[in-house]
C-alpha cells in the first residue's frame, strides 16, 4: 500500500523524479551506508560537448528504455556475438550453470561508486584498494570521457549515483577540495577537479542543470521505462532477456546457493566476489511500471538556486521572491474552510465549503465585508472574474455558475461535467473548466452574452486521462491554449 501511494503521488507530479528514485532504491534495500548496495540513478543527459544544454531537444537525452549496455547498437551486437561464442565454447569456457549473459560487469558496485566519489571520500577508496588510489589515468577525470566510455567500452556499463542530481550538496564530490595528490596522468597533467562539460560554469551549475534534466518533461514521460529495467519486470528473467539486460549470474539474488557450498574458503571467496562485483536490485514491480500522468515545470522539483541551472539556453530559471509583503487585513467570516479565492475589480472574493461567497474591500482603512452571497450549492472549488461585475464559480455539484454583481442575481447555471468541477480559468473570451472526470472543457464566454455559460457554448474538450486538479490559461495574441 505504501508503494502504491508513493507511486500515485509521483504519477500526479506531487513527488519529484529524484525523490521517487530515492524511494525505490530504499525499497530495494539500497542504502547510502552500503557501497555494495548503493543507490543507483540513471544517466539522463547524452550531450557533454555542446556549449549550451538544450533541454527542449529529445536528442539531448539518453534513451531510458534501454540499459547502458544497449545504448550503442554496434557494441550490443558485438556483445551478443560474444555471448553466442560462449554458448558454443568448451566446458572450460562456459558460465556457471550454463547461463549466458551479455554484460560481464555491473552498473553499480563499490569500485564504481568510489570512482565517482573518491574526491569526497578518499579514505573509502584506500580501504577498498589496500591503501592505494587507482591509477591516475583510470580515475574519474572527465564527465565527457566517462560518458564516452560507458557507451563504447566493451566492459563499462555503469550508471550514476544520486550525488549527480543532489542540488543541496552542489557537486562537491567533483572538486578536489582536500588537495589530495592523486598522481599525474600520462599527459603530464596532475589529477585535480573533474573536467566539466562546456555547458557547465562550475560543479554546482552542472549539478543544477542535470537536476533540471532529471525533472524535465522528457525524462518524466520515459522514466518508468528505466524503472522497469532496474527495479521492475525487466531486471531479471525473460523480461531482462528481451530487453538486453542480462548480467553475470553472480549479480542476481539467488544466482548461487551459498548454503550448498560446504568449503568455508570457497564460500567466503564467493561472498567477496558477489559484494564487489555488483548486485541487481531487488525486484519491486512484477508488472510494467505505470507512466507519469503529469509533470510540473522542472524548476518546481529541481530545487535549483536562483541563477543556477539552465533550460534551453541562457534563460534565468528559478522562482521569484517577494522582497516585501504588507499585511492589509484579516477576515474570518466563513463557518467552514475557505476553498477558493479570487480578485474581482477592487474586491477580494472568497468561497467556502459552506457554499457562501464573501466579497471584501481591501486597502488601508477599507477592510470589511462588502457583500455575502449564497450559491445554494456544495463546495465551491474555483473562482474566475472576466469583468469587474461578473463572478464565475466552479462547483463540486458538477455545475458552473455565473453571478452578476450589479443585479445581484445568477445569470446562468450549467451542468458542465459528469463529476465535480475542480478548477476554472478565463482569458480573452475563453472559459476553461477542469473536473475530476478527467476532462478540461473550453467554453465561449464573452461580454456580449453577459459572460453566461450554456451547453451550446462548449467549443472543445481535452482528455487529461486523470482527475484535473488545477489549470491556467496562457493567451498569445488572439490564440488560446491551455
């Protein structure tokens, strides 16, 4: 039940891609405290050479429907040829139990984790490699080079770690802030900070942009495919075979029955090999993972600092800030909770679960209730005002109601949906209504008709596929759109 609840929140855009992946890693018993079962995150960006990172182009992103080993078609074909050769080889060359595999190394193991994090946690690398760092030319020196390796090398299929998308840490693992002597490369260059892509100003900027990419619409609509490969129906068995996602047998839980091994030395050797070789996460989903219904703008979930990150090119992304807020007054006149707010001319209008409207004056010395109106309906979910004298209500009894303030009367009431009307918006003669029935409806709503709304005024429907909770209209010249 807990898994389904979190999945539903992710599907509806409440939970970010980053937080949802952390949740799935936790369910699969992967922890930041265990290098043999460290959380695994996907490569999502495939462009590490351009001067700017364009998140509006599909080509910028990695194909999340394929494992890293299958991203390069030519390499995959050569790996398949090698697998067939293993199958026809002598017994000395066969794999344990006769199982054939595509990838001789895993996408996550202690060595790969510390490959990325050695600058932050050098002591762990020293423990892993008997007091020595890796050869300078084999270290994580360049993100561009690492991406090239994992897409071309015959034995390199590693994914990423969460730190590449953690904007709170800001990419500290990419800099040699401790000034550790990791040695000199064959070029004569001393190992220092990781070389960043041209589109990154610094390590913090790179992590900010990668996080924006992770939360982008392109990744949001395809992330469920990667989840199938790592945590779902394609991480083992027939599904993995069909998806070209088969690893060395020791990578799988239960791949070797240790209880049947009587020799303690042999058993210990296998345990060490399993822990250091990498393990396929525990399968969480037996069926295909559902796709995401909706994605908020990536800036909402990315937690990118003001001025950090980047979208298509150089636009400054981030939420605006209120430098000064002035409290004009308080009103507590509803018997039940407030369910909607709006501004009508110089008045503020509030609606409540008690189906009443309250209109307030605002400004210094003008605080007070100007008018109270009963809608004779159930909960009012939304308020729109196409003119200073007109209020349009979205109601939970499936209706849209139009109120004229000059006459103090209801101009029209229409049953607009088959379920509760949850949100409403108006712009340039177009009224948009959203409902729990999964539809967004567009209506002609103009001043010449008194802004009334009737069934013949319906001009279009948009099927959202799930209950609509909010909407907005962005008008461009004389065109309209949701």
